[in-house]
C-alpha cells in the first residue's frame, strides 16, 4: 500500500503473561494482550471481523476468526484510535500471534489491516 492510500490502519500489540490464570502443570499459559488500532489513513473505516493465527511453541497452529473485537465493531475516523484488551491461552510458555482485521471504509472499500507477529512469552521460562 502506498502512503497516499486513504485506507491505512496501524495496529500495535503488547502482550503480558498472567501467572495467576495459568497452570503450567496442565500446559495452560494465559496471556493478556492489548491492541491499539489507529486509523492513519484519510478515510473513515469500520472493523468488521478478525482473523488470528496463534502459533504455540511446539509448532501447533490455531486459527481464530470472528466478528468484531471484544463484541464491538469500532468505526474509526482518520486519526482516531481504538484500544482493547483480550486474552489467549496456549499450551506452551512461548508462542506468537499475528493476523489481520477485515475493514471497510465508509465508501465501501474492503481491505485488511495486518497485525504483525508478536510474542506470547512467560519471561520466567526463557532463563
């Protein structure tokens, strides 16, 4: 996409291991992640659905698709941002997530906003 594209969405992710919701003995590692979606284009757009690819440390891949995020389909004006926190449970102490949001601009153009891969890591397990 070129920089003069009216449909541009920037996605930033931050993840955090939640020890008290995890059960390492049962291969359950709970991660919260906060996503910030910013409309950096010149056209207003709405998030319709999400497509996540979650990769466990053992190579197992899970795909999650669904409408909206946290029960919402945020509509973002240029310059506006939407932030939410959600969670993922994986079977290994380290994994990654990436994917895309399916968007539609106010003039009906459908496009994907890419979510760059980010790490899910129980930092205590890396030493």
